[in-house]
């Protein structure tokens, strides 16, 4: 495994070797990812009318946030068309109420969990990032009304009428399948005002406002910007716990903070929603604490101090977000760390998590979805039964590709921060 040289505290980097070690790691991932990118591209099939991105392995569907993050990676590689394809495919799945499922298949939108598996709030952000990268905004005009309808559907079905904050109807909808800060068992009917749901929706409002302004819809743009500002203010009033110095989800029945620290706690930092002092306090107290989020191999998906913390190797019936290292978690964390002035910790993370991916490439020629936070052992998928047409192992690729973008940011300043106007 490629790791950074360190002195005493593993978070304190030896500056003499940082760039050299990261450059070696970047070269290894860049070489390996060039081949793996071919495995995530699928040709049009049935309902899906454009080339699209899959996580590889046993996945064949077009997923909402997997493809969003992959498509942004492809934008950074000069291939922005996959993002446009992603937006158009999900747009054609929007029903008369503004509902759109979080997964598309060759047979159409995937209906799951009693129809409550709505798409995560990324559609307007995807449209914005493609348009910003290409300078082409007019392609959005035919679907602009539909994007507004999706926002309105979410306001009607996932916005709390008292606080104005957002919730997931079920944990599976969030993508962090068994996040203990949410309800994920069938007999648990609670819903929570959620830091991640609210933050992602904040991003959607800013993205749609920017699109509206480009299309000459000034009234919409002004209204959306006001709504985003109000949402940010409400989140900081309601979800921030001053004594504990972090964001907590709030139980909608009791209106009390649900004191669990994990992946979703830090999503607001991706959008700069926390004041600088609060963001830094939260990072110092939780993200950089080895008894909480910082493991020997990267940042955990759940605090080690949580009663449910584990590194079980599970992917079905839901993926394990209760401790293991996830590439997507660490990519999202890296954006927040960069925004709040912790590039040294981004470099440390990139060396650790990127090192796990590089070792995977050396050992298997592919990657895993999760890794054991205490040992670095690759977890899911535990066996590689899927093969490429020429017989090579086909594992998990997906948003792991974004680790190359983290290294690009550290070494050349080409960050993929997914920033939006007004952040």
C-alpha cells in the first residue's frame, strides 16, 4: 500500500515526502482508473435512451447519486455528456406529480419500497454542473419546468411543515442504507429532520436558482435564492447543537436532537453551510478524533464511539454505513475539510483511502465498495463472481473514481468541489 510518511501523529504529514508519495499514488490510480472507467459505461437499453453510467460489478441500473458523482468525474476528464444523459434520463421518468424514482432500468423507473424510493436531491445540481462545464444552458430549457416540479414534489412530501427542514421518508432513500441516525428497520416508523437531506436540497435550490438566472427566469431565481438562504438559517438554528459542537438529526415526533455522529453529520460542510468557527470545531472534535471518525485507514462512516459501530461485511439487504470506510464518504469529507482549511488532513485521507484502492488494483485489478476501518481489509463485495467479457474480475468502481480528483486537487489545484453560486 502507498502511504504518506508521518512523524508521531499520523495526521501530521512529513512535508518533504508528501508530494512525491501522492504523485506515485496519483499515477497508480490514474493508470488503473483509465481501464476501469470502461466498465462503468453502458450503451442505451430500452427506457434508457442514452449511454449511461453504472457502478460496475453486479449493478446494471442507472442510480441517482452513484451516476451523479461518476458523471462529475467524467466531466473532469473532458467527457461531460454522461451528466447530460443522466439528467435527461431521470427527467423522462418524472411523473405528473413531480415524483421521480432513484433508479432507472431498461424497463423504466424502478418501483421500490412502496413507491417511496424517490430520487435524492441532485437533479438540478447535475444539470448545473454540465451547463457550467460546457457553457450550454439552452438544453435545460425543455426540462426546466420538470426540474421545478421535482423540487415542488419534495417540498410537499419531504419538507417538515413546522421547521421547513427536510427528511428522508425511509433510510434507504438516503443511500446511506443503515445509517443509525435514521430509521432503517420496517418496524421503526420515525422520520428525522436530516442534515444530509437538508444539505442536498440546499444544493438543489442554489443550482436551480443559477439555472433560472441563466435562462432569464429572474423571478424564479430570486425566490429560490431566498428559499435556500432561509433553509440554511433554519438548519443552523435547529440541527446545530452548540454544547456538542455538531449537527444532529432531529426526531420529528419528540423534536429532540438524536445524538448520533456519522457520515450525514458532515454533509453540510460540503456546501459550506456551517459558519467557519462551527465547522472547524466540529472537524476538530469529531472528524480528527481517532476515537470517533478517524481510523488508521481513513475516515469512518460512523463514529467508533457509537453503540452500533461495526465493520460487518454486508451489502444485501442493505449496505453497511455503520463503520466501514467508503470512498464516497471520504470524498464528501474531503470537500468539507478543504472548505474549512484542512488540506493536510485531505492529503492524509487520500494517502490512506487511495492506498486501499491502489492495493485493490494491484491485488485484484478492480476495487471494493467498502473497507474495514480498523484493518484496511477489503469488505464488500466479498467475492468476485462478475467478469468482463474477456474474463477479468469485475468489482465495484462507481464513485471510487473521485479519489483521483482529490489527488488532482492536492497536487495541481484542480479540485472537484461541486461548488454552486451562493454557497
